[in-house]
C-alpha cells in the first residue's frame, strides 16, 4: 500500500458533532466520520435496580410449605392394617421441634401450638443461610 492511500486524521470538527475529529482521505478518496462512543453515566450500584426488579418477580411465586412431625418406616402389612383409631409412632419425641419444609427443603424448626381450635407452628429456629444455600444443589 502506498503512502498516498493511507488515511490521516485531522483535528477538524464535523457539522453534526463539533467535538468529534474527522478523517480526511489523501489522494481524492471520500472522507469518513469518526465519532467518539457515548456511554450513560456509571451508577455506584448498576445491578442494584435490576436485582430489585428480578426479586419483585419472585415475590409473587407460590412454594409448597409443609410441616414434618416425624418419620417412620412400616411394612406394607402394617399399613394395610391401619384403621380409624390406629396410632402411628414416629421417631421423634413429643417435645422435639417439628421441621418446616419449603419446597421440600428444611428451612426452619418450630413447635406446635393450638390457637382457637386450630393448629399452628411457632418458628423457634431458622436454618443458617449457608446451610440453605448448600441444600439448593441437592
């Protein structure tokens, strides 16, 4: 390529943007405009607003919540013998807390309370956040 074909940049301005430098061709070629990139101002926390919008979408989701009083294993013969008034014994003691499961994952423990003829659960202990995050992968 010869020196005549190379482009040179001059400090001249264009009619559209007076601060943008213009490229002028040497040797009769057409000139091309060069504009500087325009970026929006930087926020201190650019993902903060996006994160809040995404969290707002999740706040309306419904997840199954279940209370596990205890577990036991039974043989099929014993299950078939169950009838009204039968008692099923769990591995947990009556004084032990019940597990609160959200979407099948243990999130808290609580105790059973009775409020005006209705059962309820008083939350006594939350599972640590690090343990909840570990259980997500399982």
